[in-house]
C-alpha cells in the first residue's frame, strides 16, 4: 500500500490507522505545488491528499480510506461491535471530516477566499470562534470517555490531527480538560509516534 501525504496534513489520520492495523505501507510525500499536476490529478481529480493506492484500488477521502483499512482488518476492533456503536464511530468521524476540518481550512487558507487582509482577518477570527465552539462539543462528548466513540476507533486519529493544527495555530484548547487529556493520550500512543516519526515530526 502507498499513502500520498503532505507533512502534518490530514493524511496523518489515515497513516495512524495504518500503524494501528500494523500493515506494511509506503509513504509518498507530495509537495503542495504538485497537487495540480496532471499526474497527481489522475490519482485524485480533487487535487488533495490523502490518496491510498492498494493494488488496483486508488482511494481518496480520509473517511473512505480508514473504513477500507478497517474492513480489511476487522480484527483490530477499531469500529463498534453493534450497528449503534458503529454509527457513533461514523458520527464522530464525520464531525472531524465535515465540521472541524472544513472550518479549520479557513484558518489555514483565508487568503484563498479574499485578497483583502481585513476580510481575511474576519474570516480567520470567525473560523477560530467556530472551531472553539466545535472543540467545546468534542470536549463534552469526551466527558467520562477515553475516546470519541467510547473505545479507540478510526475516528480518533482525525481529531488528534486537527488538535495538532490547533496547537500550531495557537487555537487554545487548554481550557477543555477532556480534549486536552485526549490529545495527551493519543500523543503518547506508540502508533501515533511511529506515524509522526515517519513524517519527520517526532
Ligand atoms: N475531504 C478530504 C479533505 C482532503 C484535504 O482537504 N486535504 C488537504 C490537506 S489536509 C489538501 O490536500 N489540500 C490541498 C490544498 O491545500 O490545495 C479528505 O477527507 O480526504
């Protein structure tokens, strides 16, 4: 298997799942400037990472990738045992991919929405406010739990990846004790550290 990634970006979520399932994989770094090259667009017409290539399958979108990996390795137990438990995993995976990630993209890339610095500042601040609100939802969900869906699941690496961005962008979540404890727990995980090391981040 080969995972196309940019350093520290959302493919880290898929890579941590690769570490957790313990399958051999190859990493392929993609420079941001290469995302619009015809060769890369042939892999992912959206022009974004991650891309997972496994034999004849070329798969994009983190949620699809981590579910695929899990289906190949159900013995890892990174999903719920019942339809209700699996629904919880998917709910928090969607929350990370659709709500948190989408909003965080504006913090990274307000300049692609407006050339006016004043507008960029407003977009960034509004997005920080929204991310803080969503972090509050995540913190409440984690009350009394170690992981988002109760047991460790394919949803957790995505939240961890976004919390790393928050630290890099000074989006403070130290006032959210459950979220802070979740970050520390994930950060201490051997698979997480292995993934970070392979990206040169640890
Ligand atoms: N919904 C996509 C999001 C992918 C995405 O936005 N990837 C970012 C990196 S975190 C990217 O490649 N952005 C391309 C760009 O910035 O031009 C997924 O889950 O895979």
